[in-house]
């Protein structure tokens, strides 16, 4: 007898993150992007504004439209489930939160008059974190070096030569956070206490 196929909710954090991004993007469309500007994009504001601190984390949920959302979610849904399985949802949530916070703070300090939104920093964090899956103590995976050169090199090049609305610095910072997380998470497993 053949077993019936069923759909499983295989990666709760990643699927929840993707659904939250989709809901926030829909809410933005329904409110004429007022909700996105108020809650889901980061920009320099008064230090006495409590929403400024919230937005340092929630800007990764906001997207400028369906194309922006789909581009980011394709990578999140492709890479995230394997990362969630390998590192666990708590570690992966920490990577997302650290990426959001670090990219938000650095963006606000360096580009105070520009808003930042979208999960592309998280995408680049996931890309570099994925390249650490074959890590062993005392070794640097060649895949990590190649991914870093290709993805981060392209962002540096684009940041210097292309003028568009893409935050290449956010991609680079996200990649650095993912690299650091990949190293720390794997070194901990390689060296038991």
C-alpha cells in the first residue's frame, strides 16, 4: 500500500517569517504605505521615539512591493529551512534579529535621511551562513570563500558603480553577520565544552 503524501509545516520560523513579511507588505498596500513608514522601515528619528527602537528590528519585515518581497522570499524559503534544521529555530531567530539590529543601526548612522526596509540583509546573512554548513574545526570551507568573493564582491562593486535604491551596505553587513554566526555556531559544535 502506497503512503499518502501530505503537506508539512516543515520550517516554522522561516515560514512564519515569510508569512509575516507577506502580511506586512499587504498591510502596506492597503494603508498606502503608511503602516510601512510608521512601523516597518527604519530611519533616523528622535531617541525619545519608542518606535525608532522597534523599527530597528521590524524593518526587515517591510518591503516596497510584491517584486521586492518575492525576490527576498525566494532566497529565504530556499535557504532558511536547511538552516533552521541544522542550527535550530532559536539560533536562526537570533541571526535574523542581530542582522536586523546591526543593519538598522549602521544604516541610521551613515544614511540618516534615507529609509531602509526589506529582508535583503537577512538574505545575505543566510547565504553566507549556508556556506558554513561543511565547516570543521581548523578549516575554512572553500565554498565560503567563493560565496564571500562572489556575493560580497558584487555588492562592493555595485555600491561603487551603480546608483539605485538598493542598499549594498546592508547586503554586506548581513553577509558579515551570517559569516560570524556561521563561524560561531560551528566552532561551538566542533569544540564541546
